């Protein structure tokens, strides 16, 4: 009989911490949880009595909602704490905030923060499990996992695929998680975009850098388009959106270089007409809505596994 892989992580901080077997197990669990979302009664008692706190120091609609729906579908109690309306504005430190939250005895804290490494810091001061919902420009592990799940569903495999990631690689935690995750699962990852937005040393994570946009997406099975993040760029690193759209925007014409059955992905929200053309975003080759529904399933799996489910 095959040995069963046990998930022995108390926290989900980055895809770098997870083995291939861990990722397989998460995706397998997410597949089985996906079915719950299609039932007429979308609730199971799996995490009844458990408490999940969403601690968001940065605005987020999709990720926060997705974690909240995931926890509620498994009957956990959820509390949302958005820092713009909280004591953090009055200067309370992260550690103080966390200690106050611990007085509510949460089982899991899901945190998003503008500074890389914040979730790690949190694990040193509290007893609850911590899930990183995006820290600075470091990682966004649950997004990387839902992207892996989406590609596996649509392509039947990840191993051996060519995955092109295009856009603002330097500021994107989604790019970092995806480079790590897809490389780990056996895909070949290429990144492309304006030279000012490609960080040095990105090859260390497992990606090759395409010299031009065509060279990046030639023969690609998957093209992942990233949002141009105005809010994380202190100096303007691209001349203008129009210029970016002309040189690096993904449209039908550019996609002719990729495989005919290329899958187009985007973590959202899309700047339509800048990094991605609307007629591609809404075409049958787009997996953007699949990514959203897989997001709930993956986050259910993460909550389940770190709470000791196997």
C-alpha cells in the first residue's frame, strides 16, 4: 500500500517552505472541497467551533472574501479586522495587535501586510496558526496554489509545461509564489516585462528571463499576466500605461506566438487595455473566473490541513 503523505505544517508562510508532496496534498484536498461549493447547501461541519481571524493591513477584496467564504463553508467562526479602521492607525504595533487578538483565542490568523516577512514575525509572538495572505513583495502562497490548481485542471498536468509570467515581476508577490510553485512542480518558467520591472537574481527562484515579450511567450502553454502595480512603485518605472500597453500588453496578436491552446491567467484586478486586452480576458482561453472559484477550494484545503485534517 502506498504511504500516505501527512501535512505537518502549523503555518502557511511561503511556497518555498512546502515540498512537492505537500503541494500535491493541498491540490488533492482542494479538488475534494471544490465539490462542496457546487452543492445546494454549501456547508460542512469540518471546522465547527474553530475561529479564524482575517487580519488585513492592506486593502483586499478578493483574497479576504475568499478566505472568509472558505472558513464559513467549513462552519468556522470568522472575524474580519481591517487595519485602516483599527488601532493600527493609532500606532499600535503589530505585536500588540496580535497579542490582543490572542485574547480571543483564535485558531488561525490570516494576515496580509505591506512589509515582507510580517507573517514570520507574527509566528514568533502568537500561538495560533498563521496563513500568509500576501506580505509585501515576498509571497502570496494561496494565490500560487490556486494558480497551480487551475492549470492542473485545465491542462491535466503541470510537469513539462511552459509557463510565461509577464509584467511587473519586481513588485509582485504573486510572481514570486508562482515561480517557486510552478518550478517545484516541474514546469519551465519564463518571465518577461520592462527591464526596470525584472529584479536581478530572479533566476535563483527558478525562472529564466525572456529578452523580449515574444521570446518570453513563444510556445507557452500558460501566459500569466500581472497587474502593473502603481501603488508599489515609488518612482515611475514605466513611461506611461499607453507605452506599456503598446510594448508589453497581451492581446490576440501577441498571443499568436504562444501555443494555439494557450491558457491566459491574471490574479486580478485587471487594468483592462493596459496589461491585458478585454477580448483576451473574456475569451474561452481565459481561466480568470476558474482562478476565483479555485481560490475558495484551495483556502478551504489550507484551513483544513493546518488544523490537523489529513
